[in-house]
């Protein structure tokens, strides 16, 4: 059987890089996507061998043309996408009304539209071959009450619900879809978002290593589980947050507004 290939977005660091190493160890060839071409090349050089092909494509998924460009590149290189890891993401740094529409649109494009479009583009090939695996990075935040000014919880809730819907539709075609919902994970995410100081004050018990998140996530999608909350602490947190009455959600969301003065 020909080697299967995994497309991984946000592959230059953190959970994305951990997925690349894990899947290479499982025998998958890779198409690595992120903005930082130099980091992708370094990772590809680490993972390539006589049996593992590793291509890289530098793209900014806040650009609406990026998903199609990635899939066109794969087609030109003769690559069939058998696994899609929709990992790229960010979180807003300022309150909604104080953020430019360009920034907000980029956040939505990256974590809603690109995630959905990439799935839509690769599913036909997976169906034709009768096998596919899609992991969409959601978050424990998807189970939480909405927070004032934040799009993040709503976006991750969309990813959670969309993944479950796709799994219901596609499982008869041999395609498993899983929403992977990690909590706090050691990566460059908080450095990029400028929240490292706040994150570093959180108890160590709340944190996971990206390799542990990936191991549970890949096991879940391999077994056909549509939702994976990795780690015992995260499972307890997610189970404790639902169901919450909408009236209480609103009170909690306003109380824990990270952008509130004072």
C-alpha cells in the first residue's frame, strides 16, 4: 500500500510539530504548513528519511486564498491528503470593540473558514480512496460559558460542533473526524499571544505537554471517537462546565471578562 500523507497546519511548533513527529514515527509522509518557512524546513530535515517524504508549504491561513493554494500545491506534487490536522490558531489580545475588523476577520478566517474549507477540499479524495482522518483543534474552552469580548470560545465551540457533524456524515465513507479539545499546553502559543506572564501563574497540574495531547488525539481519531478531551484534569473541567443555564453563562461571562477595567 502506498504511504499515506498527513497535511498539518501550524506545524512549525507546539501541537503541530508534535503531530508531525508522531505521524512520521507512524510511517506517514507529511505536508507541513505554517507561516515560518525556516522552521518548517528545519522540522522537515529532521523527519525525512528513505521512506518518509516531507514537503513544506509556507502559508498564512488568515489569507482567504491560502487553503486552495495549499491543496493546489499538493495536487501539483502528486500528493494525496489522507490525514488533515487543522491545528493553526491564535487568540485575540484585545476587546472586540477595540479590535480592528481586519484583525477580527483574520481570526475568523484562520480558525473557522480555513478549517472548514480545508476539510471540504480534501474530503472528496478521502471518499474516493475510502479512508481518511481529520483532527480539528478545538479547546476545553468550547465547553465553557462565553466570555465577554472573546470570539475564542465561540470559534472553538463551532469547531467542536462542526467536527461532530462531519463525523456523523463521513464515518460510513471510512473517514473519522475528531475535535481535539486540549486545555493549557506547553507551546509558543502564549508567547505569540503575549500572555506568557499570566499563563505562567497557573498551577502546574493544569498543564500538558504537546506530545501527550497528540498521543490521545491520534488514538481518538484512529478509534473513531468524535471528541477527545486529553488529560484527566481537562476531562473533569469540561464535564463540570456543561450543562450550564444560559442565564448563568451570561453572568459568568461578564464576571470573568479578561478585558474589564480594574
